[in-house]
C-alpha cells in the first residue's frame, strides 16, 4: 500500500512525526497482514543482530593498553519504529 493511500484511509493527513493514527490502522489489519508484519520485523531484527556480530568478530583482536577489547557490545538503543510497506515495525538496535 502506498503512503498516500495510508494517509487517505486515516483521514487524509499526517503531520510531523505523529504516526499514532497509522499504527492504529495497521493494528486493525487482517491476521495475514499481522503475521507478515511480525515476520518482517523479526527478519529485520535478525539482520541487524547479524551485522553487529560480524562487526564484533572482525574487530575482536583490537585491544587497548590494558588488554581490554576496544569494540564491544554495550546494550541496546531505545526501541524505534521504522515505517515500511507493511506498516510500522518496532526494532531495537544493539549499541557498539
């Protein structure tokens, strides 16, 4: 569904960063849409985790003067929504 169609279905407007009405529209979708959205979210989350793990593996030999690793995983950034063709996808990115 194109972005203009989304806005037309929720009243013809979307201002600033308020995606609340778009989120409500997508949460009321069919079961198939919900399954597709969750699958896309999981794949995106997995791809982000794999990218971080590859980066950590590539830099595992970098050490500071005390012998500690320089590049480490340090928790997660706050969750955020990415707008996709399936609707908003909530992801959480690792901190490196």
